């Protein structure tokens, strides 16, 4: 039983690791509507859409002179404690959205609007209408802003851009910012010609961030930008290599947009009907490196009114303050019901400690204290099984020559159950407590793999970021050593060959976790150290395992069964 339990634990981790690393999330169940004749994606060149102009914007005729417009192109800055946003008066689009509390690879505030795009790519909040020349005017027009700059205080504030020309074309964009939700923009837009309103498509363009996932963190810990949407009670994530075949999505969405491992840009639309299109965009940054983005657009049934857009971190509390369903953008896995309390507990501990590395160690210790009775019971049960193992093996050896289909083998099970009952041993009592701890282990694994709180969080010395691997590989090696010691100390009922095979598992896990986030490895190492201490305490409490010999009575009960003869034949000979 103990062998099967250990094997189950090992296989569980291998399946968990291998599934995340090798298999992308499943494609959405709803059958996508194929886009009409999509143009091939060429690195650095945006794909063409039916609703966007395929030629350079035509020069405005003398009869289309601006009536309400700005005179020159310039930037409008919106500043808050958490974000510095930059809008351009040309097209009234978002040029930059820098998060002051999060840094990029160069140590500067992270910009969620890509800055390495070649000319021709749409910027967020670009408006497109079915008429190509009109779309060109909307994108090239110099909108008149309501303010040259905007600094948020204690009250919400609105930035308005307006444009109108002599042909009766008018457009207006309203951006409302709230200090309570710094990563949210409430957006409204209207486009009209000669008083008749036109429902526009909102082009977001490529997103998000730099488009470059850190190669050192492996795909399972830092996936590239990918489409994400919540529809019909289910979150769908489209793998980069599946975008073109799932390019179009229609329906009522809770939210829809693009995310990467730690950040999200999405429209939070609360069940409004929406038509969404996605396409991959690759940009060659250097001869050796390419950036991978996902461009997306959203078409509403009518002009968007107070549509919330979220551009920020996938922090559980931040997302929850915007919309409860938006927290589903964090991929907590199947144990999300347990991950969330663990995450709240980690943040609570960090509120007192101020260091997420030490917070992980303290929380791991608290969890192991809570699970001490279960693990103690499991170890005691394994010790009892180890004590009677010679008797168990003697019974199994005597029935080993019988085929599995031989009815006489049923007597072996009955005899083993009698032995367990006489010795007061329950085979399941060793594995059940151990299995009850697995959800906590998996939940902690999921939490530390996706928690943005660990991004850029230092621990001690050489570990400057708990979300990336240990640059000196000290913690993975320490994890392997401690797991080796733990395995060596754990009571085992397996045969010597199987025990030697189990001693290789710490080495396998050590190499598997070389590139894992150091916060995750720190948790695993702390758990191993605690298990070693608990095992030493349990051994001291219950004492060394006594050596039992097989009693003669057991041999007499099964001496003839091993030769394949029945008890009746034995009586007849007498």
C-alpha cells in the first residue's frame, strides 16, 4: 500500500508538471466563425481587416475642413498614484499605460501598451467604421481634448476628445478615471455623420506588454500573450498556435481581451452581446529575438457607453474590486477553492513580516502544524505495516505460484485481512491521511506559480525575484538533498530494489525544479525540512521498529495451499 501511495504522489507531480509544460489549454468549445479570407501574418506587418482601410488615409477634401479639432498633435498625460497614461490627440488613442508599482526587465515602470510596434498598427481605443475613408479620417484626425493634462485626486475625472468636420462627421471619446480603481477606464464613444449615429468597432491593436516572455522561466510559468474571454460560465484561453482557427468569437461575455502570465487587458462587459476578433502579430525586435503579440478588436451592437476596460495586474483583490468574475482570469487550476484562502493567508502573513520569502516559510510551517496529526497517523500506520511485513511477505510468497484466476488466491486475501485484524493494522490508514494532504500541496503549488505578489519580490542574498528561478541553483539542490533525507527516513514496506528506485526520485524532482520559480522551490524545501523534523520526532515517540519472525502457525495454515492443493485433499490423506 505504501508503495502505491508513493507511486501515486510521484505520478501526480509528473502529470501536473508535464501537462502544464507540454499541453496548451483546450480550445473553446463553441465553434468559431471563420474570418473571411484572412491575410497571412507577416512579422512586423499588421493583418488586414475588412473594416479597416487597406490603403493610406486619403487627404481630406477642402469641403471636409475640421470644425472642432486641435491645431497640432500632442500628448495628454493622465497621472495617478498607480498609473501614468499618455493619450495622443491624433486619433485620441492610448499611446502608453505605465504601471508605477510594477517594473519591466530593465527596472522601469512596466508599459502594457507595446512600444516596439512598427507604423501602421492600431493603438488602443482606435475607432473603425464600415466605411474605409471615414475610418481613415477618424484615425488621422486631431481631436480636441478637454484638458492638456489630468492629475487624479480624490474624485473621479473625465478626459474628453472631440472632433467634427464640415461634412457632418463627428466623433467623441470619453475616458473616465476613478482613484478607487486605478487600472480601470470607463469608455464611451459616439460616431455620427449628418446626425445619423454609426456603431463603431473598437480596435485595441497588439498587446500586451513587451511581447517577450522570459525564456528562463519556461512556458509553464510565463506564457506569452494569449486571447482570454469568459463566456457561458467558462473561461477560455486560446493557445498562440490556435489563434487563427479561433479568430472570431461571438456571444455574451463577462470579459474579453488578452492576458499574459501576470497582466490583463480586457473589456469588462457583463453579458453584453459582442463580436470579438483576434489575430497574432509577430515583431522582430532584434535579429535574434521576436516579440509575440495578440491584436484584438470588439464590435458592439450600438455605440459603447460606459464600457469598463481593465489594464493592470492579475492581483486577486484588485480584480475582485472591479468584477467578481474577473478573478477567473487568474489560472488557479482545479483547486481554486483552496488556492484563494491560501493566497489571502500568505498576504496576511506578509503584512506582518514584510518579506514574501519568509512569509512562504512561515505559512508552510503553519500548514504543516495543522497537518501534523494526519501525517503522524500515516507514519505510525506505515511503521506498523513495516513491522508485519515479513509475515505479509510469507503469506504472499506461498500463494505466488497460483494464477490470478485460481479461486485459491481468494484465501490469501482472507488470510491477510485476518493478519491485519490480529495485529490491529489498517492498510488504508497509512495512505488516506497522506492523500488528504495532497490538495493542500497542489493548491500551494498553483498559488506560488501564478501569484503576482511574488513578481519582483526579493528574499535574501542572491534571490532577488521569487517568481523566477534561483540563479545559483542553490535552493533546488537543497530541495533535492532534503527530499533524499526525507525519503531515507520514511518507513517503507517495499522490497530493496523498489526502495533503491525510490531514492532516485529526489534527483528527478531536483532537475525538474531547476527552472521553477524560486518561491515554489523554497516552499518545497521548507516542507521537506519540516517532514524530516516530524519524522525524527515520530521515530522518537514510537521507538525503533521491532523485527518480527514469521510464526510457525502461519506456516502450518498455508503449507499445503502453496503447492496448489486444497484443504479437503489434505484431510483425505490423513
